[in-house]
């Protein structure tokens, strides 16, 4: 991503066979200074969960240092054919260049997002 350009890192969501999956708490964590949630024009504290092409938006709470967004009561619809979730991230002028990703946590399961490259 060019500095000051927004990207949408995300992960695919699956089900290990569990039934009646409860609403989840999701965290998204930035890996380094110089990245922020939202685009170049301001913060964006939302998680988008796309279920079979339909978007569900959840508003999150940002940590005091701005590195973590937390979302509660998220329905991941894990029985759906295709579920992905993503957040908006941008790099500031002082961001380190190179590959990076956002760490997503669902319950006690963590996964890196798709790779982004800061240039």
C-alpha cells in the first residue's frame, strides 16, 4: 500500500463442525507503528463481515494506543458458504516499508490477514 492509501486486510472464516456458534468477540491488531485503522481522511473503527456477498458492519472500540480494535457480539455466520471479515487500514508517512499484515483473533484463535506491502 502506498503511504496514506487505504487497504482492507481480512481473513476467511470457517467452522470446525461446531453447531450453534455463539456471537463472537473479535480483535484486530496492527503489527507496527505508522499504521492506523481507517483511511487517510480519518479513523474507521468498523469490521465488515461479508456473508455470501452481503455485508454486515460492526462498530468497534479502539485501544488507548490505537493499535487494537475490539468488536463484540459479532455473528460470523460460520455455516455460510463463504464468510470473510476485514477492516480498513492506512499507512502514515512514518510507516516502515515492506510486507505486513493485521492479526485477527476470534475467541482464542488467531490468524494473520492477507499480506499488505507498505511502499
